[in-house]
């Protein structure tokens, strides 16, 4: 079983973006849905979507000087 040190070593962050105003927000992994505050109270609320940033690819060790 992983303890709290596993959470500190591998922090999980989610990046959200509003489709209406394009505002971005970063939250912890516990947040699973977000409402944007850009709309007025009488309008339909806008749900933010998760931005899938590409993961950095690990560079193979020993190939740094390959040209």
C-alpha cells in the first residue's frame, strides 16, 4: 500500500479550460468537474473541459550527443 509519500512524489494536477471564455484553471486530482464563472446568473452555466497536454517523452539515456 502506498502511503502519503507516494502522493508527494507524483502530484496529480488537472488543467481545465472554458469553451466560452477560454479561461484556464489548474486543480488537484480530486476535482472531477468544474463550472466556469464567466456567464451571468440568468444564462446557462458553462462546464469546463479537461485539457489533455501531451506528456513529455523520456529521452533515451546516452543519446544526448547524437547529431
